[in-house]
């Protein structure tokens, strides 16, 4: 069986959001489109109003000064309309915010630990034919292109790691994020996730990946001199292939 994977990496001169790969990012993208439409209407209306006022009330076109200096009705209107717009925007905004914080029953837990300057991962509680409660651990460093074989020099600069984290699609995942030294931030734009990694504190977030692909991210919290060299690479596979990969790794180890 052949699967076509999408590589969700930054593009040259990119001005748009990445294609959504999770339910959270889909909600963020839809809300962004609605908000952008409303902002466009407001900007056009305010621009037209300013042009109309300047053009028709300039002293060259209007020789008579207006005695209009105060109006309670007008003040009520221009105060009520922005308040109503903000109220309309708050409904989908809070709905999305609470949906992102909703806790579901996870089928898999991924533990993420930030270090200066790399990430370590652990997927635990696996049972194989040999042992019970096994865990699979990753330590992911940024891959330096210097010295690589010619066949492996097609990677993305400053985004590729020595190991890619494998996760299943269509599965409720729980991410537990923390740090070992200083503040970090685990961020994947295609998932709509940005989770702070704080030393001594465990942050939890839910993830539901809807499609297969290769997803890139980076640390989004200034954490030292090599802050810009902490990439994140996630590969999402169908559930069957993921379990086959995990069991093969556990059996071989």
C-alpha cells in the first residue's frame, strides 16, 4: 500500500498559514478567515469615512463652517457598534479556546522534555511479546549538513533532526511537556500547538492528527545562544503502520 505524504515545511516568502493537520489548527484557520473578512470590512468603511470627511468638508469645497459639535445619539452609535462587534467576535473565540483546552481520554501519551539545546521524547506503556510496560525513547538533535553523505543532503536547513518522532493519525494523543534546565516552547504550526516547557512544571495538551505527513517546528521561547537550533520533526503514520513500527523497535531492542 502506498501513501502520499505532505511535507509541511515553511515555503519561500510564505505569507499564509500552513495547511491544518489537526482539529485545533482547522478551528484556528476558520476563525482567522472570519476575522480577516470582518477586519477588511471595517478598514474599508473607516477609510471611506475618512476620505468622505476630508474631501467634502475641506475649506476649498465647503465655505460654511458647521455648528455641529456634539451629539449624544452619535456617541451612543459609535460606542455601541464596536462593543457589538467585539461581542460577536468573542463567541467563536471563546468556543475555540475552550475546545482547545478540552481534555479527552488519550490512547497514547508522548512525554517531551526540553534541554539546551535539543529535545528528548518518550512513548511508554507498551506491551510486547517479551516484556511489559516498555518505553521507546528519542533524543533529537538538529542535523548539521556539513559532513553528510551526498545522498542525504536534501534535507531542510536548520529544520531536520537526527531522528523523527513517529505518531499515529486519527488517535487521541496526550502531550506532557516540561524542561530540564530553562524555559523552552514546543511548537508545531501545522498542529496549531505552542506549549511552554517550564522546569519543574508539567504542561498537558491534547492532539488529534487528521492526516499523514512530515511536520516541522522549532523552539519558540528564547532559551540561550543556540535557541534557533532546536528543530522539531514529527512524522504521522496510519495507526496500523505506527503500531507495527513501535512493536518492531521494541522487539529488536
